């Protein structure tokens, strides 16, 4: 079969600077892998850059991450072109664990989750199907999955404005809820790569990191309140049963399709943990661009987890020490930026997180503890 990798000048292999590595050989292996699947590369996704591979010219490409992500096409017997995304390993000395996780997620876990979603939520959600997980010839681990056409819902740190509504938030929250109903012990039997995360140690480390900016923005008394919240949460989390957590339900891994459905991608980091609020915190913290929708997300999250009387305390700590803490710390550092646009964005974000943190630590509003 003709080598599509060479035909489309996918990479200028000779231009890769690190002659000591075997990246050149790995690129050839990926070429063979795609050819065996009768797939033609169209675009390369490298960080935030998209390189059109159908233009017949050489590209100087330097890999910083462990994976290569490609958009590829396949023509069926009727001549119809279908697009897929290919993800394969490229760097040395990187375990296959993350690709292995995605393979199991797409093949075994996501279909099970979809099957058990409530019907009204099921109509809002679409998962890409896994096409093949490993090349039979080169034995390269890879993910080839259907491509979801749609608009990405945000960046790593914020959602786009006017893209989500209450029904979208509800669908994401229910998806997280169903994800956690799966028995992690059962999954782990055939999935030794599924690691358990120690949230308490992580929160303690973050407390040291976030205490100073909280003190500067709020006051010393809020640092003391953070300390008490951490002590309380340590007892709460220790009593929880481990659940399956996605770690990847970020707005930049979610697409809004033309049919108003939500497409979810990039499932390379699932793990086990006792803080069942962690995935919800990712959603809530990135909604700082829309405080009203952020509050709605908090209400929905608390409502569907009301059977656990300790959930609210976990969510409070998750937002202060994990995703909300990360976001607050990230934007707090940008308050002195020389870039006017970046500084304005940081000021807006810090204002939202300042109110969120004060409400959480003061037990105000939705966070009020009922006697």
C-alpha cells in the first residue's frame, strides 16, 4: 500500500534537530500504523497549533509532549469520507499508561456510563467510538476514535461566554454522577494502571501555596478559616469510599455540537480517589466567566449529591484547595501583568474567586450550614 505519511509530507523528518533520539524512527512507525488502518493524515494538533498536512510542503516539528495527535480521514466503500482523531505515543521513556487508560475508557467504561444515563441526559451527550487501540504490525499503542464536530467550550482556565446553559450544566453533573457509580475495584482488576490519588496530601501542599495570596487579598483570618476547613475535610474524606474520577472533564475537553449536544474527549487521566467532589470542582471553577451559571452549577451539584451529608464540605474544600484554588492562584499572579487585556481578565477572575472563597469560608448563602 502507498505510504500516505510520505505522500502528504507529514513531517520533514530530516529537520528534527535531536539526532540522538529515535523520534525519526517512531514517525515512520506511525506512518505504517496509519497505513495499515488505511487512514490518511490531514492535520497535526501540536499544543495550540494546527498544521495542515495536505499542503505539500515540509514542516519543522519539535515534540514537547509524549503524544502525537492527528486528524485523519478514511473513505468507506461508498466513497464517503469519515474523520477520526489518532493519538499515539512519540517520546521515549514514557509509560503506555495514559494511552492504555484511554483505550479502556472508550472501549469498556464510556459505553457502560452512556447506557445508564437518564434519558433526558442521554439525549444531550455524545461519546466518540473507539476504532482501534493498537497497530497489529508495529504494536504501537494508539487511539483512533471518531471525530466530534463542534465548538470547543473553553480554554484550560475558563469557559467561553454564552456557550452553555442550565441544561448543559445539568448534563455534565449527571455524567460525573454516573461515572462515580461504577465500581472502581472491579475496573482495577483488569486495569492496574488505574492509580489512587491522595487528596489530603495534595490539599495540604496546596494550602501552603495558596495561603499567602488569600492572606493578601482577604485577610489573615481567612487563612485560619482555610486551616480549619482543611482539618475538617481530612476527617470527612478519610471516611469516604473510593470512587472513579475522570480528572479530565474540563471545558476544553468538551464540545458543543450543531445539534446542541455535548461531546466529551480526552480520557487519559482517570483515577481512583475519595474526594467525590473533585470532578465537579473543575466544572464550577472554570465557570468564573459567568457567576450566575457558576452558582447554578453549585446548586445542581449539591442537589444530585444530597444523599451524602458530607458532600458539601468536600466541595467547599475542593474549590478552595484544588481547582478553585488553582484558578485563583493562577489569576492572582497575573494582576501585575504588563499586558492590559491579561490584567483586566485577571481582575475579573479574582473578583469572582474572592466572593466565592469568602462565601465558602464564611458559610454564607448557598454554603450556609443548616442546624
